[in-house]
């Protein structure tokens, strides 16, 4: 079952499969594995800029928000029975793409953190971009390509699962991103406690 799920994930990434092709888990083994995989992938990503506790909290909140948006969307479209395959497919492809984003993010994050620190200490630097730390152009480009790819695949999964069109899929993917951001913002005081 895991090999089949991995192969379908790769096919999802190249737009050759849909969430309906993802294995249906009669037990909860595959679902638990997909959740664990996504949490590990997101935590490793955020570990680049956060302590372990905060990175793990952000990863868990991300998965919860994705679950809420997916369940709500499919319930509104009157196809709640598609939740498991859709959610597992989303977790798998987002986990894989997030893992691929870690190396370029690790190159881009330190200069951004340095810039943020400099701007806090010297706000006047905001008007002097020539004094900002330089970002790696290649790493930024790779990160952007992977981000757009993630949006495209996620949109396609939402569109197919909800019997919608491409435009609806993009809106649902953006809604999922907004839900993740809002939930993280709401829980940021708790996550902030994990930064010490």
C-alpha cells in the first residue's frame, strides 16, 4: 500500500493522477503515515529558522488547518466520502515538495533573518536596499518554482476532489493557505512560548 501511495504521489506531482487514484485506507495505517510524513516534512522545513518545539507546533497546526479546509470544502460540495483520499494525497504531495524546498530555504533564510534583525535595530535601512544582505538568486528561483508547483498540484487536487474547475481549485488552495496562516497567527502566542 505504501509503495502504491508513493507512486501515485509522484504521478500527482506530474499531473498524471488525481486524488481518486490515491489508495483508500480501510484501516488508518496509510492515513497515520501520511499525517506523520507531512508533520515531519513541515517540521524539518521550519527547523531551518525555528527551535524544534516551535517547528513541530507549526507543522501540526499546518496539518490541522489543511484537514479543516479539506473536510469543510468536501462537505460543502456534498462529497464528504472523498476526504480520506483527498487529504492523504494533499499530505503526500505537500510533504514531498516541502522536503524539496528545504535546501533552497536554508540558503535564503539566513540573509532574510539578518535583514529582519538589521531593520529592527536600524529602521532607516528600509530605504537603503543596497545595504541589505544579498539573497541567493538561484535558491530564490528554485524556492519560487517549487512554491508555484505546490500551488498548482494542490489546486488540481482540490478541483478534482470537489468536482470543481481550475479556478475553484486555485481558490480552495489559496483558502487553505489563508486558513493555515490565520491558525498560525491565532496560535502564535503559544508557539512563541516554544521559541525559548
